[in-house]
């Protein structure tokens, strides 16, 4: 490829990137799907400190979160470091921490991998194009799944460092640098999203098996297993000890805790939206509208992608370099395996995926099989540029067949290839994509609501009917309770009707619910009829809530309807007489003082019952007593054992395992980083 043509392609590619992600380069808020904005007053809600319990989990009544602490850390760094410490607005934080790194790392990682594997930088730009501008990644980032996207975009780098760990000759010395680097970058990917890291690990294991077959050596097997699998695995586990240790010791399965909707075969069948032809064509089933559950017919233009990818095998017999042959064979197998898994329970042989989901370790994380599109994208981003490269060289070597100084078949071929790739993503180029590809603005009513709630210093939960909205406010003083989760309902009207159930007023009071809010569905995500916003559904919900006799409406928030529950209980309250005063220290610790209580009274802590909560009486320091939580309705309760006064520390005991894990993780990370820096120097 001559320099002029190369410059033209680089310029055209840069223009394509800008047109696709132009909203990210413009001022304004980016929010969609899982990427919810934060008001500045909400930054403390996502601290960099890690806790085994979250007061906002499990329908706003508190729950165990140690198995997903890696998610909390991802957003905690953004909120604490960039938001709270540097006092940046969320629109800047999300760009600096999430969005711009997605673009930069995706372009670089795929370019770097192709260049290193195939020793060609001229066509590596095509690898960046295919890996970054495919329908799967565009739908992931469009849906606000930024952690998944970040984990996706570094997968080529993870694969490359593990590949270097496995690529050694019989008499080569142990390369400690490769082992440490592969451990570090895999740990980083693991931190971003465990599921994508798992998919990348499968890709690595497939390559390892291929290398074992080709080497046909037991010595290679033992050495590669020890230093390519076991050692990086141990180092990764030690770096992630902060959540692995408490999860292991408390015996909580994060998947099963979420219920059958996450762990059943029926859930897999429901979420298997992609057909085999979709996955082979690297076509996301929701492209381009990205509406959940809305699946489109196969677009025949995408079938040229697998043809271009597997056409690379035509050149296989003429390649003399065994290393290059290995890569081609590997990526061809990877693409087929990825396409088969990404279709989930659909034909052909959908039962195989269901069997893997039920019995293969780790597969229960993939009720949504589209995560396996990563393997297809990784495969095609290597194979297609290779095919284009070889066809280009062939046309260039036979240009004498076309006797015209105005017609260069090799250049025309490249231009047509680029135009074809542009044609595939044309909805992105002409601004038809929604989600994070559009700039949003926070409605004024939600700004008023944030100010109102943030200035209310008294504790009280906020029940949202039927669900929280992306601009909703929450804090340790005002945890948000999604009505769908709290009442276990599925539509707005039935959720609102739950407020009229017998004894509901007393139940809400004991749950410390202070406000009930019907949101303004400004983004058209909650009150839906046939996947479209329905004003009728909104009005029906408002009317139903207004009929609840014990609620008093608070005016002044426009289409956001705010109602107050009279005389709700506090976060801590007594079943008898006496006085309670408490202080929030952290989600796992409270200081509670009791005065003039009677023996046998119950101190109610209105968060979901868990027998790991304890109350330690510090009034008598020489003989501190510990009271274990007992269940009172849904909540924790502590039975006082004498008349008088108490100074309690209410503490969630598994936090000690998180604290130990954090120390081990920090020491492990510091050791691996320090040793890596020393080796590089």
C-alpha cells in the first residue's frame, strides 16, 4: 500500500470514528441503558472504599454485594477520584473514565495484535475498523454497558501477552516478564467484567490446546500449564482477593441469589435472540435500534463478512511459515466456536449450549449468549484483514493484465472494501443510533427533586412506582426502592395497585418508606406499550397512586409525582418505649445509642435480615456483649438483655474478610507491579 493511499485510508477511518461517536466529542450528558448519570451530591454513594453490604441493594432494603465488589470499584474510582476529588461534572467523568478509553484502547489493541501476529502494519487499520466498528460493540456501548465494552476492547492485548507466554521453544529460558504482564492485564480485564474475561480465557485455552497438539511434547504441556495457566491464575486470584475471599467464606452464589430469571434454562432460551446466521455475520440481533427483545431479520450484506474471513484459508497451503499457519487455523476455529456459542439455545444443536449452561463451570454467567460475539469479532478482525492483504497483493502483482494508467485494480479493491464496511454500519454514520450516541439533558424537574431530597437530612426510603428512573436521586439517607423489585411485579398498573393492599400503610411505615414517587419517564423507558412510551400507562399509574388514601401529594415537580407517607419509622426503631439515636458510619457499621429501654425490647434495623449482623454493646467496656441479629418480619432485630441504656456498634461481620482481602489484593498488586517495573528496567 503506497503512502498516499495509506494516508487517505487513515483520514477516512478517523472521519468514520468521529461520525460514529460524534456525540462523545460534543458537550452534554451521555446516558443510556446501564450508564446512569450522577449528580455531584451523589458522588459519596459510590465510594472507593469497598463494603460487603450495600444499603441500596435488594429492592433498596440492603443486601450482600461481596461477589460483585469489582463492579462497585469500577464506578467508585470514577465517582471518588474524578468526581469528588477533582470536582468534575459527570459528563466529563464518564468521557474521561469510560468513553474515550473505549475508543482508544479498541483501536490500539486490535491494531497492535494484527501487527504483531502478521508482521504487517499496512492492513492493521482494517483490524481496528472491524474490531471497533462492528454491530456488537456498537450495541454494547449504545446500551451504556461501558464496563463490558472496556473489558472487550482490551481482550486483544490480554490474548497477545498470553500468546507470548505460550510461544516458547523447548530450550528457551523462562520469561518472567511475559508471565507478570499477562497476569496484570488479565487481572485488569477481570476487574472490568468477569464475563468478558471468561470469554477471553476460553480463547486463550483454545490456543493453548492447539499449541499442545502442535508441539506434541509432555514437557511443553507441563511447563505451559504451570507458567501459562497456574501462575497467572494464582496471581489474578490474589489481586482479586478482596471479593473472592468473602464470597468463598460466606458461601454466596451470586448467580443463584438473583433467582431463576438468571439461572434457569428457560432464561437462556428467552435471551437467545441471535440466530446462527446472525452470529456468523457478526450482526447483533438488536441492530440498529437496540430495543430489548426486538429482533430483526438477517441482513444478507453481512454474510460477506464470514466469506472474507474464511477465504483466508485459501492461502493456507501456500504459506510456509508454521507460526502464521497456526494463527490462521486458530482464528478460523475461534470464529466458528464463537458463532456457535453466541446463538445460545437456538438451532443448530441448541441443547449443547443448554448443557454447558447447566453443567460447565462458569457458564451460568451467560444467560445472555451474545457475550460470545467477542470471539467472532476477535477472529474476523484478524482473518478479514489478512484476506484483504493477500487479495491486494495478488491484484498488485497482476496489474499488468489491466493496461490502463487510470485503473489500479488493487487500489479499487481496497476502496470497495472500505465502502462495503461503511455500508454495514451506515445507521451509525447517518446518526440513526440512539442510546449513548445521543446527547441528553437532565430535565429540570429532576434537578428540583435532587435538591429537595438532598436537603432532607432525615432518613427515609423512596419507593419509585413502578421503577427508578435514570435521573432519580438516591443516597444513604434516601435509598431508592424500585417498585418492580419490591412488589415483585412486572407492569406499572399492578405495581401501583399494590399500594392499596391491606396493611400496606403499616408495612411501608415499618420499611421506613418516606416518599413514593411516580417518575417522569423522559427517556421513554418505563411506561411502555409494545416497546414504545405510553402516556396512557403513565396517567393510569398516577391515577391509581393518587387513590391511595394515606398518601399526601407534594406539588411542584411537574410530571414527577411525589407523595409523602405519614409518620414512617426510622432506620432504627424500638418495639417498645425508649429513645434511639444513631449515626451512619458506613454501609456495614452504625453507632446506635439507646436510652430508657426495657429488658426484652427489640431494636429493629430496617434492612433485609442477615444473621451476620451483630450489635456490640460498648457501654460496659470490660465486658462487651454481642447480640446476634434475629429475624423480625423482613428485618434485622436485636433483643436488649437488660433495662437501661446502651451504646451499640451495629456491624456486618463478613466485612472483616473484605478488609483482609483488600490487604492481600493491594500487597499482591504492588508486588507484581514492582517486579514488572524492575524487570523492564
